[in-house]
C-alpha cells in the first residue's frame, strides 16, 4: 500500500483536473494527451480505484485517524460520486462515448464534488 500522503495527493490532483472546466472535453473529445494520462473514462476509474486502491484506503486506519472530519467527508463524497459515474458508464456501456458522459448529470455531480475537494 502506498503512503497516505501519496494517496491524498493523487486524489487531490485528480479532483483538480476534474474541477477545471473544459479540461476533460479537451482531453476526451479533442484527444489532447498533453494535459493528463487520463485519456479515456476507463483510465479515470482505473487510476482512482486500482492504481490508488481508493476503496482500501478509504477503509484504512490512516484515513480514519489521520484526516480531519471535513477532509474525510469531502474525499468520501468525491469517491462516492466517482463510483456512481463508473456504474453509470458501465450500466449504459458508455466507455467509448465520452461525449455522453461529459453531458450527463452525474458528471456534473462529480465536478461539484471535485470543486469542493479542491478547496482543501
């Protein structure tokens, strides 16, 4: 397991990217690979839930004991919205339809959660 500080940095960095208006439109729709390695929707979920092992970290003692209540709440909300987005993408077979993802209400909810997290 990576260190808590590294994990948090990865979560905050991803939230920063998502919170930035128009960034994923540029990456996912226009193919700009100079901004992030998250070049497709499935890569977003892979980095957060596999690479950063967020499910396990969210249940860890470090998460529960070393973060303040506000941090835990904002991070958990962000991760919950990402899980909802992943379910939406999978249930509707939208992995290859980023245009549909980016105009969905759940994407807007993910962006809002990312903007709240960005205020750390």
